[in-house]
């Protein structure tokens, strides 16, 4: 299947623009206006498809069937034990290495209104050890309010696991500022729920991050149970767009998802999906301009 790069925009309304790749259902670029009216790319990524194929970090891509870790690469569902690929030995991480969702070429169709795209992929029974044939869909829609709405849905013909997430790394100072550490100036978090488990925070709505340099303010609303916040700990000299070198501290990951290793933790919300169920979650990335100084 041919790999494509599609752009959706709301230029007439507000200037926001998003670039998407059907390899890995990837969000390659998000352009939003700063306080001077300049279009700022706030997402890390690569120059071409080949670099995405070789990428071990899944920058901007959809990860799953299970985002995060499955401890010791095993779990049980409906009284049957399953073993999944131990790509981060001895654990399973982010859907595996040979055929995770981030390395599949997805089908796609544009929405009639021109402001969105729907990606669809089939994950076959046995992919990376997961049971069941699963149909997975990700839709991306730009609203008139400088928001990117991302919706995941999935169904299966056999009980399996499903915990999907977008692996987007942000820098609100602009992607071209990727060599600089940004966190003393940029990160200001105000969670309505502050329960913490390791690096995972419960999140429903948060006024999350802002940049005093560009004036760009980002907030996230999600139906997911938690969010992974990471300050680029895996970025160690990664070469990205236009030769930019991404280092630790030059960006941040905000991954809305289910709890880590939830399939082995009975007290956590379930990430099991059965054949009579529909998996569905929505995350909205909203962008605006900073109005008042933060302290």
C-alpha cells in the first residue's frame, strides 16, 4: 500500500494546520500561530518516511495494541494465559517490535468537510502474540477553536487487550528550538486530579503547558484514565526534521492512555476488549495564546 502525507488545515478560520502520515497513523506536524502571528511547528518528527520506518521511538505515531509495558510479556484473560513479544526484555512495550501499530501502513479516507481524516488498520490474530483479529480506527479532526480532536475506536472477534495512544513529543517554543532545554520556562501543570503512580498522572482536563517565548498555551482533555508525561528521556541525539538534533529535555511527551501493566493489576481499570464490546476514547489537544503570566 502506498504511504502518503496528508495535510488538514483550518487556515481560513484560525491558521492551524496538521500533517499526518498513514505509516503508523502518525501526527508529523502541528502548526499553530504564536503571539506574533508566525506559524510554529510544535511537534517533533522526521523528514521522510524512511526515517519513520527506522525510528525506534515511534515519534508522533499510534502505539499499541497496548501502549506502555506488559510486565514479563504475559497476561491472562478469560482464564487463559497469553504471552506477547518481549521486545524490551523481559517486558513487552508499546505493541512490540515486528508488527506494532506504529509500523503498519494504515488505510485512510478524508472527511467530506475537509477538516479531518480517518485511518483504519487490521491487526491480525497472533500479531506480536495478541489474540483476535482487531479492526482499529483513528480519526483526526480540526475544530474551529484551534483544537485537534483524536478519537480511537477498536473491535475484535476474540477477547484481547486494547490500550491505544499517540506518541507525540511537543516543544511549544517551536520544533526548530529542539537543541535547547525548555522546562525551566515552559512547563506549568495544573491537574484537576493529582493522583500519581510512578510517572503516570490521572487526567481528565488540564491546563497543561505553555511557552512564554511564543505565547502558545496547550491544554488537553481526554476520556482516558491517565497520562504519561515524559521530558524526552529517550531522546539522546536523535536527528529529526531539517537536521535538528533532539536531546533529553528538549521536548515533552504527553501520552493519554490506560494504566501501565493494567492487564496484570486487578485494582487498575481494565484494558481488556471482548468481541461484543467497542473500544472508544477521545483526546482533544487545544491551543491558544497566553493571556496572563504564570507564576
